[in-house]
């Protein structure tokens, strides 16, 4: 059995061919330019393999609702050349095998659940703090998906009394993403996050907001592991503040070592690093194959 | 096949014997006095039936973690006569059949998912606003349970700028439960909720907090139906304010009719009314039977 995995990102596409254990037997990176060029190279990479199914974890906004007319398409993405590109359909038309399609963060969550920091656990939450804030939850090997896919980046947080930055979410102004995404950090402090490394107050405030979000996620979902990825989380100072604020907020309400003495082992960075997405895409491929089989396709 | 269902409440125990479709063929209510007396009456009710399994939805705090040494017990409950009573064990010792044990709100969620407002859907969220605020989520016929069971009543909300009530949660002071439970309403306004019916400002503020909670729950869990029960929700005025604030908060961010024109059909009261808990207990019984069978007991 052979699977194809595609992590379709705004700057690059990571592609892999995986064996039935989802070990990558071939892998490549293709820069994201215009759709025709990038997709032609993606297709060329997979040619010559007898794939049983393909999984795609895509940048967005992308439509991941199977019943929607625009399912499998990039919709209102800021990368204008990619707007309304039927990514899933293009791949399906070429290879004629089941194709699974999900958001990039959901794919990364699946990858970490199957092979990374949450391997062997029943549930995990994967959060990315980067250009946007998004999260995916895996429960019993499946992605959480109800009415819509979760939109956890837009939850409400309490503003810090000294924070005068108004927030930049076009829908909610000062929701979590509006206050704590990478671009919000840059806006508030006047410099890119990567250049603010030594400014403790920056990462303290960032930890203040992320800790609140984790409190809500943990009380509502109770995941067995919380994985924090994305560019902003590369700042080491944040981690200390997140854990400290979260302990204060929870105030020993939930009596589990994961939320007190062993928090370092509960709130962790991705174990697969940059491979979480493409590994998860291989898992998506397998799930698409099994679903198609279940339907008798 | 016969199932026993027990909704163990702080004021009364509702018991039912259900057939294999979980239709109640016999039902009773027993007042909650001291454990010896109440449990003797519960046991007497079920005697004479060849039960295949029993389900209990219990008031709390109760320990619902199968691996815990106090599993199946009421723990630090304010009803002191019931502290440390091994409720599940007592029932099991007498009937020697598989016993499922859950919180009351989780049982009600299961009942509404199987037979009530969320029948036929893949997921639902059941929230109770009463002496405490609690919620249970059902996803693919199973209760959401990860590290711990969810503790959704204690999430953070943004205080209303004119609300000077400090909140009464012993852990978090002004978390949702601290600001919006029945006792918080009584504390803040100096009278029981049931006597404040005509005071629009009471229910507007209550709606303000509950709408925020629903925003977080919906963005994080994305349930296909949201059911609001408990004594406080009997106030009709709240419903209007909840839906109105929630629409403002979401600001069309999620483009689903359930969250705009059809919100009345998305955020609803329990359909089973006071029977949600005992119906859910019958579902728990069946799940306990199937799990025991899976383990080969
Ligand atoms: N090392 C870093 N420290 C702080 N901020 C960073 C770092 N790397 C990237 N960022 C910020 O994170 C955002 C990009 O997020 P990233 O996760 O790298 O990509 P994306 O979310 O676009 O996939 C930008 O706003 C950038 O300024
Ligand atoms: N009709 C009502 N209107 C407003 N508040 C009510 C009403 N009925 C009960 N309450 C309040 O709800 C709380 C009791 O919640 P309830 O759901 O009835 O029971 P419990 O949560 O104890 O199982 C009390 O604080 C009570 O004042
Ligand atoms: Zn937002
Ligand atoms: Zn609290």
C-alpha cells in the first residue's frame, strides 16, 4: 500500500510518498508560486507511484465541508492567485484515488497524534500561533468536526488592563487571534516577533493571552496532550509565562499532575517539527481510503 | 433485555426500568434523604427485574474516572451525608451487573442526544444553568472525556463593565459559574431568580455571560445542537438576549444558518424536559453492558 501526503502551505508544498506504515519513502519541497506551476510539480512528484490514496493538509481559508459546493477549494485566501483553486479536485482528477482534504492545522494535529507528541494517547489538541491562530483536536484517532470545523483562534480573552493595542481581527477585533497572532505582535510593538527576543514584556503579555486560551480549551475539551506550534512559539520565553499564568488561572481546580507538577510534559512543542503536517496528510490519505472502502467506492 | 436507569439528584432520585429500546416500562421518584434510606428504596424499586445493566447519572462532585481509587463515589459534595458514599459500588454489589457511572449533566446530554433535541445528529452540547453550571458533550454517541471530564462551567468570561458583583467561585472568583449560576443571580440582585422574572436587566446581564460561554463552546467544539437546561433557563427573557448577544459576538464569522437566521432551532431547551437524565442513564446502562461484553466480562 502506498499513500501520498501533501502539506500545502502558503510558502511551500511539502510532499511525501509513504508506505503502509506511513514511513516516508520519498519526500520533497516545492515553493508555492502560481497554482499551475506548483501543482504541475506536485503531480510530477507523485507520478510513477501506484498510490492507494492521497491526503492534503491545506493553507486557507479552505473549504473542508464534504457537503459544500466549494469543498476542496481554497476560498478567500489572501494569496490571490490561489483563490477559488479547486486543489482537491485537481489532484483527484489526475490520480483517481480517494483524496482526504483538511486544514493544515488539522493535518498537523493528526500527525502529532499518530506519530508525535501524542502518540498512544486518546486525544490531543494541536495549536498553531503564527500568521493566524488555529487549532485541531484529535479524539479517538479522529478529527473533531461538528457543525463546522473548530475555529478556536477566535475565542474571547480578557484584555490585559495595560494593553492598549486594539486588536486586528476583522470580525471580532480583540479576540485571541486579534490580540496574539504574529502580525498582532508586530503591530503592537512595531517590530517583527523574531526581533523582540530580549523584550520580556512582549512574551509575558503573549503568555497571558495564550494561557487564557489554554484554560478554555482544557476546561472544554480536556485533551490528554496540548501541543503548541507555529512561528511565535519558537520564542522560548513564552513557554514559562504560559505555564505560570495557566497554573494561576486554574488555581488547582482540576487535580491532575498534568496541570501542576508535570505541566512541562503536558503542554509541549510539536515532536515532529516541520513534518507534522505531511505526516498527518499521510494519515488523512489512509482515512480517505478506509472511508471510500466503507462506502463501497 | 432490561436496563435500569438512575438519575441521582440532590433533591430526588428518578429511577426507571427500560426495555431494549430504552422505553421506560416502570418509573419512580424517590426523595434524596440519607443514603441508607434512599438507596434502600432505589434497590427495592429494581428488585424483581432481571436487569442486564444499570446506568447512573449522579449529582456531584462525583468521581467518574474509572482508573481512580474513588471511582463511582460522591466525593466532596455539599450534601454532607452523601460524602464518600460509594454509590456505584452499592448498586453493583446488590445487582452484580455492569454499572455505568457519569455526572448528571453527562447523562442528560446522552439522553437528549439519543432521544431528544439532538436525536439523529452526530454531536450535541448540553449545558445546565442551575446551582452550578456544567455541560456535557456527545460526539458520535459517546461522551467527550479526555484527561478529565470537561469542566465547562468554569471558563473565563469578560465581565460586563457595569457589573460590580465580584463573583462567587471559590477557585476562580468571576469565572462563568461564579458570575452566572443561580446562586450568583440571587447574590447579586438580593432575591431568588424565580422572583426576578420582570427585571429585564437581570436577564440581559445573564444572557451577556451565557452568550460569551456559547461563543467559546461553539468555536471550540462546533456542536450540531446546543441544548440549554437547568432552573435558570426557565426564564424566557434570557433566551432572546443570549441569541442576540451571540450573533453580535460571532459577527457572521461562521457562515451557517444555525448561527444566524435559524439560531432558534440551534440553541434550544431540552426536549425531554426532566426525563433527559434518566433516559441518558438507560443509555449509559447499555454502554456499560457493551463495554463489559467487549472486555469479555
Ligand atoms: N522565531 C519567531 N519568533 C517570533 N515570531 C515569529 C518567529 N517566526 C515567525 N514568527 C511570526 O509568526 C508569523 C508566521 O507564522 P508561521 O507559523 O511561521 O507561518 P504561518 O502561520 O504563516 O504558516 C509571523 O507573524 C512572524 O512574524
Ligand atoms: N424558574 C426559575 N427562574 C430563575 N431561577 C431559577 C428558577 N428555578 C430555579 N432557579 C435557580 O436555579 C438554581 C437551581 O437550579 P436547578 O437546575 O433547579 O437545580 P440543580 O442545579 O440544583 O440541580 C437555584 O439557584 C434557583 O434559584
Ligand atoms: Zn476573531
Ligand atoms: Zn470557577
